[in-house]
C-alpha cells in the first residue's frame, strides 16, 4: 500500500482497489494531530486502516515530528502497538 501526504487537503491518502482511504490531520509546530480515519465500506475488514496507520506513523517518525492521536482508531492502534508511544506528544501520553 502506498500512502501519500496530500498537504493541500491535510490528509494522508491510500488508494486500494479504486477506493480511497484517508487519515485527516491538523498541523502544529513539530506535531501532527491525527483527527479522523476513514475507510470506504467496500474495504472494511481487510486491515486497511491498521496498515495505513502504521505507514502514517512511520512517516511522522521519519520527519522527526510528534503525533497527537485524536482519532479513536489511532488511539486504539497506538495502545495495541506501544512501540509508537515514543512519538506521541508528551502531554497526550496515557499513563
């Protein structure tokens, strides 16, 4: 899966089987806030959101940024994959 950063629309996008999955974000200095994940119903149950979230978090890490997981899916994903807690902005880390 190829995930691109559509900076004009403030969202990451992945096209799968002709459908577009997205993760919307907002920008703060040194931080991306992941606000909403959306996968078309035609792609549900295939692990698209998880794979896309993994790739987005990797892009954020490689850019040297921190993340604020606002989206409930992203929060759950990071809870299940604690290796990503290292890039969560300090004030948003769960104890």
